[in-house]
């Protein structure tokens, strides 16, 4: 999701790498779940997020759409996000103790928080969002440890590949005046990356790379 703000407005003005220390550790939150309420449609889910949810909850993408996630347009492309529910607009995965019931396989945006990603030409670095987390006096923690993601270098490549793919698809949509093209491309992205089940016995990242090629071929075909 593109944000029309400067880093100076939302961060401490610094950019961080995986081995840098950053004041992000909120001490296991200690009962606070403020960031799990009122997030609107901002917790956008990438293909790995959905893969993890479907695998660990033993459900399909369509089953998640029944009260757990919803679809919204993000920069011209239909993508899933966590669906905030009830008057409190709470995350559907909060339990009765206001704790995350899927913490072990929580979405990447949740893993990052209160960090964000700053994309550059050949990769990205991390920044600390200074107005988002309600927890005061956070402790320093290494970025790598805070993100808590297996195969982190491979994961960062996936994040960059997904970011670049979406940018390319956005450009195709922006350059076209054909509504049918936009609908066909949106549906293809949903089907290829989200709706079509992944093989649990094969590496996710290998399957994702295959689907990138499939989607790019489809996009080139409908542009003709």
C-alpha cells in the first residue's frame, strides 16, 4: 500500500538492516492489543501469509473469506486483508484474553509492527514507525530477531519479488482503459497466488516463483 507521507513524518528518520538494533521490543505486549483493533483494511496479506494460515488452520482461502479476511482494492489490485470485526473492530484472531491465537504464523505486517519497509531500487530496509505502537519505553532488539521469520534472506527476496510484481501489474492497469483487462488481471492474481492451493510437500518459495512466471505470462497475453 502506497503511503503519501515522508519518512520524517512517520519514523525516527533512520533506516535499519537486519543486524541493526531498533527500539521495537514491546515486552510481549503485556496485555495490550491496541494494534489489533481499528486497523481497517490496512493489514494486507501476501501469498505467504495466506499459505501459512491455510496450512496451519487446515482451511481453504474461501473458508478464510467467511469472517476472517476480506477483499479490497489496493493501488488498483484486489488483495486480501484481515477483516476487523464488531463494534471494536478487532482482529478475528484475537482470543478472549486479547492475545493472538495465530501468533506462530501471524501475517508479515504483524511480525514487522511497529517496523515498516522502505523500498529502494535493489531491495528494501526497515524503519521504525513512531506514532503507531501505544507501548512506551520499548527496548532495543535486533531487527532480525524481532521479525522472527525462518529463512529470512529467502523471505526478503520473496517480499521484493512480490513488491516488484505488483508494481508491474499496477502499471499495466494504469496504462489500460480496458475494464475487462483489469478484471481479468485481478481475477488471475487472486486465483494464481491465493485461491489455487499450494502443495504442502513442496517448498513455498519454489512454488511462488513458478506462479510469478505464470502470472507474468498471463499478463503479457492479455495485453496483446
